[in-house]
């Protein structure tokens, strides 16, 4: 299988180049040229399969032309070392808890997969790879911890000053070793723009081997499809249709779910739920797609005004905008609505983080509008990662998991950076 650019389907590369380059030369995102459809017999067997066994089948179907069976098994085993339990919250409503990994966020899956695959592909190279990462919160911590200590790889994380929770910051600013954090005087979209410009700068790319571990990289994006297969396999089998509601910022997570659907997983509907950074819900509800300046909210990991993975949504539906709008319903919510949902669900004994609350609310509103569904919302991070917001909303004291509490003792180490690309370029040139 090869990978093509969303900006030019004639530009096609092998897996290694798609992963190491991260972004196509024309700034397009890489997509598989062919999406394999898994046999129906496999879906019948899913409930009896382990998470790892499901992973071998799915990743094998996608990457078998580039990796050996032994490499695929090693890659999956390295990635799926923690569970993603499906928890019943109320009748026909389930939480897919994706926060049981090392940094307690869904991005641990993609970060572990990406770091392992990258090290496999670079094993015989003597060049140092510089991984550039823009983060609004969880990406930075997941990538930093996934790549920590990996030989031949330096990670440079750009994050917006004052717009990431203290705990999220601690998870990537206290590690040292091969991890550097740049505190940008701007918003997430500035960080994302600077990273993209670096990938397109000829002078930098002649001298440095730059790549991405954001969800624009296929090695970060594709493995996220695995937990959709796993969640579906654990749902009750009945005559109800299935909807997945995804709290969305850069839209890589929901695009991975749609990839699973394209591989044959019988998901009937997706719900894209956002905060007031509502570019995609507006588009899904009839407006033209129009990037906006991002707005700060309590669900800060979704504070994205120009979602990078939007071209993947179009590509997955063959550029058929109506098909996309039929299959994905968009909803958005204010901070006040998010807090209200957190308070309401807490009465039933379940604690949501702000992002999961947006996903839950989207699912509930969708199910109120469309009959005959059971639904899964993605709980993408442990509530403790947003302790101040959750404690204030619910008037309680959260007990931090030991893994999170340990980060709080670390010493923050950052370098200040403006939001001008030339300053960032100068920093990168200083690494030579």
C-alpha cells in the first residue's frame, strides 16, 4: 500500500516516507491509497477476540505490504499495553474510557504506535530525527512520554502560553532528556502554523530531518481506529443502530473512526461534538467551511479554529460533501452547557472531564433527535488532567491517580518563543 497527498492524489509515497516526512511537500496530509475492507467473518468473531488480536488483524490489513508479521505484532504489542474499557453510564449510553495509558489521555495509543514505528523505520539510519509537535494539551504529553529516551529522536513541543492546564504542561515540560518545550506567545493555531511552515521550508529541510507526531502524521492517526473496533466488539448485540460521539478539535480522532467504518466496521452514525470552536459543526449544518481564530474554553484540547484533519474527512468520503454531512452530525456547546452536563451526569455516579462532557452531550442530543440508537461517547482524558475545572464544576476534591500526581512534583523547563515563524526557524537552525 502507498500513501497519497490530500492535495494531489498523484503524489504517492511508501509508508516510510509518509511517516518520516509527516506532511506531503504540497502540505497535504497522507492517506492510504486503498482502504482494505475486512471480511465479515472477522466482525462476527470480534467479541471473542482480545484487544491485541483485533490490532493484529487491523494493522496487518493496512501495513502488511510494508512490515513483516513479526513487526506488526511487535508494534501492536507495544501500543496496546493498557485497556480501553467500555463503561455503561445509562441505558444505551456507554463511555469509551481512553485514559488508562501512561499520560491518561487517548493520544497515548497513537503516540506509542508512532514512536515505535518511527524507531523501526529509522533503525538503520545514522541521521537524527527532529519531531515537531504543536499541542493544545494532551498531544504534547502523550508524544513526549511516548518518545522519551528514544535513540536518534529529539522532540520539540510548541504550546500556547497560559492556555494549557498546569497538569498537562507538567507532563511534557518536566521530562528533559530528548524533549524540549517551547512556550509560544500565542494560541494553538499559531503553534500549528509554525510547525507546518517549518515542514515546508526548503532551507530547514535540506539541513534537518523534520517530522511530525501530531495527528497529521499517519503513524499517529491510523492506530486510533483500533479502539473503535474494540469498543464495537464490547457493545451489547441487539437490533439497535450504533452511533459514536467524538469530542473533536483537530478531527483526527473522528477521522480514525471513519477509517474503521470504511474498513467495514458497521458504525451507523458519527457525532462530531465541539466547544464554541465550531467550524466543522457549522459546516456540517450547511455553512461553508471557514477557519476562525480559536477561542479559549474549559475544554482546551479542542480549542482549534482551523482543524488540520478536515481534508481527511473529505478524502474518506471521496470528496462527497453530502455523504459526509449525512454520516456525521455536528453539535457544539458553550462552557456553561459543558459544566451543566458534568453536574447532571455526576448525579448518576459518573465523573466526566470537560471534553467527555461535550461528547456525551452531543450523543444525547443526537439520540433525542434520531430514534433506534445505542451510543458510545469517547472519554478522551482522565478528569484529573483538568482538576481545577472539574473540582470547581462539581464542588468536590479529586483524588489524582498516582501517575498524574507524580508529574506535579517536576520542575518546569521551557524556552520562550514568539509566534513569528522566523524566530522559530532561527531556533531550529541553532540546532545544527
